[in-house]
């Protein structure tokens, strides 16, 4: 089977509380709303690509528990291929405790659990799917060595790679840059990786230059309401791609919606300029910030304007 998008990454059950503000140390506050949803950066990206019409497969590990069983059903409900979704009794399905404030901002604690047990053996089993895919996407909510191995396997087969270094680690293995056709992170991840402040478009352009030097094919730094900056190997200056201003309800997973959409565009329109893909991916992600929850807020192709396809 040939897949448009292969994601090697995480699944988390999101336990989301909405509160007026984030609690302080030692403090208990009342929240207004709660939901249990499907999350995890890898799965989020995969689900968004699938909802836009990409043929997707997920390579991941969940626990042999209620959350794990439900997660597999969620993939099936979204048309994601599940042959490479493993279940283990050695750890629980990953969970994320998420608090969202009135401004739509969040604070998240993840316990990765079963995600950390995804190993090179499972990648080898999935090699036929990896090597024939159009695009591979990886993040950092699984063992980083497994992510790096997956990206390198994809590159050896000339599969386009998108790497999202999230959550960011300060001592990122230099191999990740070389294994990334598109290195896509947000402003805080860019700060951590470059050691310089990234609070506006100008600083993001500087950080993109620095990251590009480390060996990736292109860099995208997402900037929330300011859109993103895109820097390609052949070009010496970054393009700022603005986005539409909206009132944010919940920005959790907006970056994942962007990356899932980007993967879809790279698979379906391989010759489209990267800035145009980023512009369209911004339009998809902006829908997601206007509703509560992570995957619950991701749009389907049918609800989006035709001009995005
Ligand atoms: O990027 C958003 C995701 O980060 C959430 O779904 C949560 O599971 C955490 O992994
Ligand atoms: Na949302």
C-alpha cells in the first residue's frame, strides 16, 4: 500500500480543563468546562492530514488499556490506517493534562508512557510503508532516537520529511537538521534551539537563518496570530506569511493542525511553492483555534473553502 503521509509519533489522551486563568503553585481554582479528547502531537498531525483527504498511516504505540483501545477506534473513525499501531502492557497510553485559560492559552503536562516504547523494531516492520510514502512527519514525544531513525529511513528512500522538534530539547542531535527537508517549529522552540529571543517576525527571520545553517532543506517558524516565516535553502531571505486575525478560544494543537495540513499539501501538490503551502496551512490552523479542544476542533475538507484545494 502507498500512503501520502506516514506519521511516526505520539498518541495522548487529552484531559482538558477550561479555567479563567492558569493556577499558581499550590493553588486550587474552579474551571468551567472539561473534556477528554484525542491528542498527542503525532496523532494530531496525522488526523489533520487525513481530514483534508490524505491517505495516512500512523506508526505509534499505545497501552493495552481503555484509552489505547479508544485511540485505535479514533484512528479508524478518521480513516487512518492502523496496522502499525502497537499496543503494549508494559506502559499506559500517554496522557496530557491541559489547562486552557480565557485567552485560549494553555499549560500542558504530558506523561508519554507507551509512546516511549516505540522502537526501531517497529520501524523495520513498517519499512515498506515508510519507503513508499510521499511524506513522513516526526516530532519529539517519542524516544528521540526512534524519531531520528525514522527520518533517516525516509530520506534514504527519497521520501520528503517534515520534522517538528516539539516539545523542544536544548541538546537536539545535529542529525535531525540534516534529516529534515522541512524543519518546522514555533517561536518558543526556535528560542530554545537557537538561544536567541524570537518574539517578532524580524527575530524569527534571524532564527530561521541560524536553523537553516544547521543543514535542513527549509525552515518554517510558526508565530501564532502573526502567521509564520518560511526560509528555503536556495533563498537568502525569509518570507513572512501572515494569517487571518481571529478571537482564539483554544490554541492547543494549532501548530499540529498547521503541520498536518502542510504534510497534506506536500503530498498532494509537490510542486506548489512552500510559502503557498504555509499560507493555506495557516488557514486550516486558524479554524482550529476558534473551538475548544484539540482534534475536536480540526476541520474536514468539506467545511473549508474550495480555494484551499
Ligand atoms: O500539541 C498539542 C498536543 O500536545 C496536545 O494534544 C497534547 O496531547 C500534547 O501532546
Ligand atoms: Na482548538
